[in-house]
C-alpha cells in the first residue's frame, strides 16, 4: 500500500473545498478508498461534520 502523495493531498483539499461536492467525495472516499490513511482522514472529517451538526441543532433548540 502506497502513501498519499503531496500532489494528491493538494487536489483532495481543493476538491474538499467545493460545497456539496465535498460531502459526496468525503463519504465516497471514507467508504471506498484503498489507502487507509485517506480513508481514516475522511472518516475523521465526517465525525467533525456530525459534531458540528449536533452543536448547531443544540444551539437552535436552546435559542443561542
């Protein structure tokens, strides 16, 4: 298994900065990537999305 290279990270970060496309790409790579470091990174991003969503819902319910 080969590591993720610098240019690969560069293009991935560019892809991840595009709204809506980023969520689809992150889910796709978290599930189907052959590179474990990339899959783990995408899973961590998904966890941050969930944390942000929970905090936004709590702030909305509490009226903050």
